[in-house]
C-alpha cells in the first residue's frame, strides 16, 4: 500500500507504507489453503450427510403416518395392526427418492412393529394401535462420510385410535 507524504515546498511524493508480499511470504497462500479446505469440506459433507439423514427420517415418519391412516378404517386391533404393517411395507420401498429401498423385516435394517402402547388411555369405546418403524442407520447408512458422527438408529412412530366394535 502506498500513501502520500507532503514535504516542504508543496511537493508530494509516494512512500511505501505497510508490508507487502515479499520473498518470505511465498508459500503462505498454499499453507492457508491447506488449513482451511479440510474444515470447509467437513462442513459441506456434514450438510449433505445430515440432510440425507433428515430426508430418510422424514420418509419414515410419512410411512408411519400413512400406515396410521390406513389402520383407522379397521374395526379390530389385529386388523388395524395388519393393515398398518401392509401399508408401511408398500410405502417404504416406494419413497420417491430411492434412498430407503428396504422393506420391513424382523432381521433387516428396517423393522416395523405394530403394538398396543401401554401409555395410551383411549376414551370409552376406542383402542390405541401404534406402529413403530426403526432403521438401523449405524449398520446400514445411506451415506457414510468419515469423521462425522451419525445416529445409530432412526425411529418414527404413529399412534391411532380405532373404534372398538365391542364398545368396551
């Protein structure tokens, strides 16, 4: 950088101020680049990985909600559980994004468990049915970038009230 200095007789001359890039600064840009780029890439890959995790979790929640809407039309708990399980088995592999191409199974990465939750207190004449979808993300990640922590499991559930035909 240069500055103006006024001398006697109203003459102005340019004087070098500050420090410019001299011979000792030659590799500074490369060192700065080498220090900043890995941190930047961790942020970029973290955004991609966690965005994918949120997408998969959203798909699981949507499948559980669809299963609950299907189970509402049932008249017994057993029929509601079967309808919810059938709906989620149909919905999960066809998620649109193609990320979770797995179906519910007892031993696979995705398990779907219909149940009557213990903490539900339905009004008179109704029963609760809950469908819980669990994805073993730690063993079967959609994306896996090293150095980024990820959840071991993703869980989504939906609870629905169905009318009890016995009226109990």
